[in-house]
C-alpha cells in the first residue's frame, strides 16, 4: 500500500550492515535499537571523573574500578551484542589504519585478527572494572540510577527509559545515556503479521499505523506534545529516516540530538567477522572476565599501583590473549563449543579459565616486583 516508504530516503533496506526490512515483505523494522553507556553524574563526580563517558574505552578508566555494572553475555543476548559492537569497532578502526598505511593491499584478514585482540583487551579492562556480572540486562540501569554503580552497559531504550524515570521522580539530571559515536550498530526491532491471524485486516491497519509518521512520533515525542504520547515517553528512535529531517519537531522530541542516520562515524556491522563465532565470543568473555573476576580485579589493582616499567610489563602479562586468538577461536574453540559432548565444553572452560588465572597471577607478581 505504501511502496514510497520502502526507499533509501524513508526506510532503507540496509543501513550500517543491518537489514531494515525483509525484501519478501515478511517483516518490517519499526524502531531502531542501539547499545551504549548509562552513567550517574553524581557518582562520576564522587570518583573525580569530570568528563562524561563518550566511548567504550571510557569504561576502562582505572577510576571506575568496582563501579561498572555488567551483564553475563551468556545470559543476555543484547549485552553479548554490545560486546560484539566493542570488538567490531576495533576491527573497523584497525582496517582503516592498515588501509591508510598500505593503499590497495588486501589487509582485511589482518585487521580482523588484530582488531579482535584489541577488542577483547578493551572488554577485559572493562570487566576488570566491573562491580558484578548479573543475569539480567535490566539490572545495570537500575543500579546506576541508584548510585550503586557509576556506569553500566545497556541497550539504548533501557538507559533512556531509566533516565526518564529518574527525571520524572525528582526532576534531577543525575542520570545520562550515550551510544558511542562509531561504536554501536543501529539495528531494528521488527513488526510482522502472524500467518493465520484471525483479524488480519486489523493487524495490517496497525502495522501501517506504526510505520506511518503519526505512529513514529509516539516513539520519541514527549508526553503531552502534539502527536506525542499521553502519559509516558517511550524514548525509542523511529526507523523512518525522514522523521529526523523535521527539525521543527526538536522541541517535541525526548531525544532531539539523537539521529542514527547522521552519525559522523557509523559502525558498519560485518556478520562475516564475528557472526559465526558470536556464542564463542560470549563464552570467552564470560571465562576471561566473570569466571576469573577476583583474580582479574586483584591483578588490575596491582598493575595500577605499580611504577614503570613494572606497570607496562605487568599489563602486557595481564593482556596476553594468545590462547583466544582469532584463528584459534574459529578453529578448535568453535569446534569444542559446537560439540555434542558437553564434556568438551566443560573441559574447554576449565582450560581457558586456568590459562587466564595463570596470566593474572603472573601479572600481579610482576606488578609487585616478585
């Protein structure tokens, strides 16, 4: 009924490596999701952090040790995807640097391999700053709002909705949320009609309304504004690209600065890089940061307290990730995790955990001059 909606100027079929609607018409994206950082301004001031976080690397700030709320990526698909974004950003940055240094050369494989390790190193330090690893992705924004943690990793609408809830309760602006520029993909949440629906005509009318500009306004307009929701701000980002061209709506929007289609540095998702090892990545992060968290944190504290050159030497030992290099993950680690024999997975978890613990113990000993 509305072919003019499914164009590059309204709802593109692909954007940033993500599919926005099915060419066969089985589903359509209706709202955009991203990943980012929710942070408590009061807690940051308490820790002496003047600048609000803007990039994933800000969560590795040593002043945030014990203050970052994280979720187990094996229990939360959204947080696993956020960690994947952290890693893919490092791959993309490495690819850009190698192409600048070697014009015309085929450097993608090298960039992916090196970027994988750089991404894991960043995730490791973020994990070293973690206060905990929870089973539910809803907990970090709540704890950050309460001041139990200074910052946390979350999907965008959890962060924005928690910020909205705090502002509605006491009018304070102590909570903030940011999707790192160039650090998060913009993927869609889909809407679809189930086969055999008894009221298909009503369902189609609803889908049409959700994708219309009137429906799109509800996602990000403030309560009580013309065309906005009556009581609660949804704090979601509309999928229609032409929504963001209406600058006259800025005063009505909950997030007037947010425009996923105009990022200065868009993260382009490459499924070939990490899509096939998504579960393997989550498994490695859990073992590297959660299973060995007490040892990792002790080593990180020792590294931070050490003078140079012991500090650099200890950090190198801490971040020796040779056991989870990209090709090894795609090979024997992937095969072990895909094995029908659960013993193979248990054995792998034990072996990797022991390897990480040895590295952390060695790093702590170097840092302490032992």
